[in-house]
């Protein structure tokens, strides 16, 4: 694409000199003479705006500003959305998010902000299709390297006029991508780096990009190629006669179709024998896939390559087509405008699709959260029921109660004032301590068991959701049964002490009794707790071992109303204690959900609103 000057002073795009053509005798002969094409306007004439705003046609600059503001709002909304890695919808959502966000950053917003951005033509396609050779041939000199080792293009090369190099710096073109300016002979850069090749052969306002292979064995090349295609105004897609039916080729071509991208397709390495059938079949596939309007070219299978370029007239038709596009302002504007409008149109489906993935993850979050809430609510309810229905008064705890009740030790704690205090035997003290420990151990075992059962239930439910099993493991990673037992034991001891304080504070409300009787609050705390644990429910089914029942001892000292008040407060305090303990255990799961970074329900609504705003603004 050698840049000359026509008689009007504008920049022209004539056919560059072809590489020397080999003759049978080993001599070379010069290529065809340059023939000027349509003139290209100078930089001050080149300003164009691809913004498809209705207001654009009315000359309303304020509405163009509003269009940019709406796009900025869409970008911000998308940028702020996060997905929980590994959970359903994450991979699809993150891909859709990155796809739209990159195209906004790399293509749409730069062209809205700077309408005179050079026309970017991306040469993309299959491994070994000869893209680099074609790029060198179109430019007219070697700007990118070729070779037999595939994939060759491990770093894309952008060829442009020296006057346009600054347009493609980090601040305005793919800002997150590192780049290097090529000096002297074309050499490949490092993986992930853009090589800027300034060439006087390129006209101002037009750039050619040699992209990584779309079907490379290196997965990163696919993503790299997509990134550059998303930033291009025109795709020149090159595939071979052997690979044109590959699925990967059609994935990219269908993206061009869906976005109505300006497109030219090149079938390369076409053998002479059967060439017509091959090109017709490829053309039929293009038509069947909705790409019938794409410009079509083919390059015959040839070894006539010199200086990393095709010899003779191999690429002339493609060069002429690009010269026509780049050399005529109206044609150039149509190409870039069609691609721009196609991208904006594609947001009608791409942004709602992103919103669907957000909603999918929100629903996953609801499901996981519901599993936590249900399991721990059930655990709290189960503990509360077991505390009241006598379930705990089995085994050791019941045996300890019957032992101390039959001994008469509790009854002897009530004594008439003024009488000498009976000496408490070591055996009696041991019985009281044993009962107190049995109460604490039973409640501890009940609460720890409920907590572990709830955690198992949550884990089972989470493991039914793909990817959530690992989340459950992380939620329980720091969980220790020993730590839980210690916390429960401390909480129960605290509760027992608070009940003792209630008994001491609310003492004998029968004032006539209180004048004559004293009692031991610690001992009577145990009596009250045994009563609260549902002794009445098991009394009729449990053989009596002698001694008074808890109710009989309590009523002998407390009035009915006072007894009800203390019982209600003690039971409510235990329920609060249990609820607090189990809710603290569930935080491992809720914290894991929060840390996973699931999107919020409002995010989907914001995306749908942004899509609506974009439709109004355009």
C-alpha cells in the first residue's frame, strides 16, 4: 500500500511494486508499474464519526455527548459486576462480561471520543493460511515475519504510516496491552506484545494488523485474536482449502455475521485441480451461514514467495479491494460505520445475555443461602424442642437427678432460719457437682450435635450445585469440633450462672415463707433447670426412685407467678444462647458466600436499564 501523492495533493493508495518475480532462468523482473487509485483525503478532511445516533443526523451535538455518557454508564455497570468463580454461570458470565467490556474499551468508546481514528483492517484466520505473507504483500514490504513453524504469529504486528503511530499508543488503543516499536528488519515480539511497524508504504489513516491464529494450538492466541478483531473496522479473514470447514473458523465468521462486521474472506492455498469446486463450496457455505455479502477472494497454491511476499499478481485483487475501501472517503465511512452500528446493535442481545448469567448466579446464591438458612433454622428448632420435651432427661442426666433427689440433699438445702446449718457431706457435694456437670454435658452434646448436623446438611446441599463443593470445604476449613465444644461449654456455664442469679434475685416471693426459710440458689438452679428440661414429660414413663419431683421442691419455695417468670426468662435466655451459638457457626458458610463474589440481584436490573438507555440514546 505504497503512499503517493496525486495532483490534488491528497494521499493516494496505489498498488505497490510487487516482489521480484522469479523466472525460469533464475533471473528476476520488476513488478507492474504503480497505478493510482482513488484519492484519500488529508488528515484535516478525514474526520468521521461512526456514532449511529438519530440526533447525529440532526446535528445535535448535545445528544452525541449523551450517547457517549450512556456508553460510559454501560461500561461502568459492566465493569462493577463480579462472578463467583467455579459456580454455574461464572465462566459464561465472565466471558460475556469481558467480551462486551473489551469491545467498549477497545473499539466503541475510542471511536466515539476520537472520530478520526485510523481505519483498522485486521487480517485474521487459520494456522498456516499465509496471513503474514499476505500482510507483507499488501503493505509492499516486510513488516511481519513468516515461517514454517506454526503458529508463527506469537505477537501481532500492526503496520501503519509513521504519522499514525501515535494513534496506536497505550493511551488510546488497547491500553492494557504492552507494545514495542519495530526498528529495522521485521522481527517477532514477545507473546502478548503488540509490535508497531511504521512503514512509509502505508497511507495515512489506514492500518493493517497481522493477528494470531484463531485455531492455534495455543489457547491464549484465540483470546488474543478475538481481542484484536473486536477492535477492528474491517476483517480480512484468511483460511485454507484444507481448513475452511473447521468449526473454529466458523465460530469467528459467525461472530462477524452476528455483529454485521464489514468482512472480506480469502481462501488460500487453493490447488489448481478442483479449484472451482472448492471455491464454489466455500461460497455456498458462506451463503448458508448468512455471509453472502462478504467480499470473496482466493489465492492459488503457490510457492512463488520472495522476500516474505507473494510474487507476481497473487494478492492484487485483495490489494485493489482494500485500496478502494481506504481510498474513498464515502466507502471507508460505510465500512467503519457498518461495523460500528453492528457492534452497537449486538449489545441488544449481548448485554441481556450477560444479565441472564448474572441472574443465573444470583439464583445459585439464593439456593446456597437458603440451604444455610434452612439447616441452621432447623438446628435451632430441634435444640429448642429437645430442651423442652424431656429428650435430654435420658441416661446419665436422669440418673444423676434421681440419685440426688432420692438422697434428700436438695430438700435439706431448705432450712428454718435460726436452726443450726446442717453440715454438707462430701458425698452430697459430689452429687450436686455431678448433676451440674451432667446438665452442662447434655446441653453441650445436644448443641454441638445440632451444629455438626446442620453443617453436614449444608455441605450435602452445596455439593449438589456444581462448583459449590469446594466452597463448602473452604467454609468448613477452619471449623474445629474442639473449638465449638469449648465455646458451647462456656456459653452453657454462663447461662447456668445467669439462672442462679435469677433465682437469688427473685427468691421466695411467698413472704410468709421467706421470713422462716432460707435456700441454696446454686442447688435450686439445678432443680429449676431439670424442670425446664421437661421432667414432667418423662415423669409418667420413668420409674420413680424416691424423692420429691422438681415441681414439688420449687413450689414449696416459690409462688406460682414467680416460678413462671423465672422459668420463662431462663428458657428464653437459653434459646437466645443456642441461637447465637448456631448462628455464629453458620457464618463460615455465609462468609464463604460473601467472599465468593456473587453478583447482586440489582446488577441484572442495572444491565437491563443500561440496554434500554442505550436504545433511547442512539
